[in-house]
């Protein structure tokens, strides 16, 4: 974190000499100190300028140029404007973007916040709200991997009939690494499993010092470092293994644990979410649970 701010300060000092600095386009994220706040995208680099929308923590922005007075020219999808540099980070942040589940079948998604712009109907049960203005919501559709604008106010989407939650995806810089799920918000706490890139987590609450309390599937809960979680779906690195003998899917990673599914036959495939010692946390269709690694065809790095 200190290194990041040294880089930002150096950039500002250089801007003081040159006026502004054009950058090779780089991807940063919104990072309000208070996750309940939203960051304005302004039409010009001034707090008095009109707002194009207010954006949640975790929203990705392309930084195009930085200025000596602490502003950055950014782009979010088709919108370009200005945001304050101190509320942007080049590290992932815990997402505060609400995921709204409901009936969005046939909802019109516009390319711009303009009903005359190009549009398409979407067929999805959930959408992630990146930001909003008075009459529009700028959304991301997980699964379809598209963004656009819905002609509706934030309150109308977050109505009593919608289920609101927050998701993130494991995003190690090196796709061969795994992210520890910790028993407590500390790197010295016991590991509850090492999770692969692309595993989706439900964000339960924000902890202190860059930690997030999460749940994975229906069974695993603990803490992960926010800087290794993305608010957007990323390429999956979860391996597939096959049972080499009859197996049982268990509630916990121990042989005495309750059996969830007792008919995992030899040859059946499973997606490995994480390695937990001699056990794998796996997903099979709509079920997740634990199987013994020794009963599969692949011994993954512990």
C-alpha cells in the first residue's frame, strides 16, 4: 500500500512540472474509505461539476490521465469523466456493488444512459449495480459478462421484492496460486482451504485491515484478503478431477462428517474449488462438499 501511494505522489509531482500526465491505459478500482459511500464521476475535474453517476467500491475504471490537483480522467464503459485519485486504487478492493436477484427476463439494457441508444433485452436472474444516477443504473451482468444501463432508479431496483447481496471472485495475480480462506482475519490464522481463481464468494461483511468475511458455496465460511478478490468474473482456474473409486460427498473435510451425497461413482467428474489438506472442496452440479483427494485421479499441490 505504501508503495502504491509513493507511485501516486511521484505521479502528482511530475504532473506539477508538466501540468498533466497521459498514461498508458490502466485499470484501477473505486475505493471509498467508507464502503457505504459512492464516488462521483464528474464531467470536469471539480467537486462542483455535474455528476454522471455515483459508483460503488470495486467498480473498475480505466485511468487515462492524471492531473496535478489530484484528479484523474477515467472511463467506465462508454462514459468518460473525472474522479478524485485518492479514491482510486490499483489493487482489488472488497466489492460494495449490490447484486440484485429477481426477475429480469426481458429487461432492456441500453448502451448509453439514453433511451435512443442501442439496446438489447437481457435474460438473467441477477445484475450487479456498479453505479447510478437519478434515472439510470449502470450495471454488470454476471454470466453474460456485459455491462450497460437500465432505465430505472436505484430505489426501484432495490425494492422489497429483490434479494440484494454482494459477490466477488478469487483473483490471484498468478493464476497458479490459490487464495487461503482463513479462520480469522489474519495471515497467521488457520487455513480452511486454498481456493482457485474464478471461485465465486458471497461477501458477508467487511472486516478490518483489508479482510472480508465470505462464504463459499453452502459450506465454507471464513476470511479472505480483499486485494485478491475481484468484483467481476474472471477466467476460472479450477481443475476437474475424476473419482477413481466410489466416494462420498461430505459436509466437512473429515471422514466422520455427515454425508451429503453417497453415490459418487468411479469416473464421475468434480470441479475442485479448493485444496484443504488431504481433502478437496468440490462442486458437483448444484452441490458442494468435501471428498478425499486420495480417491481421485489427480493429486493437486497442497
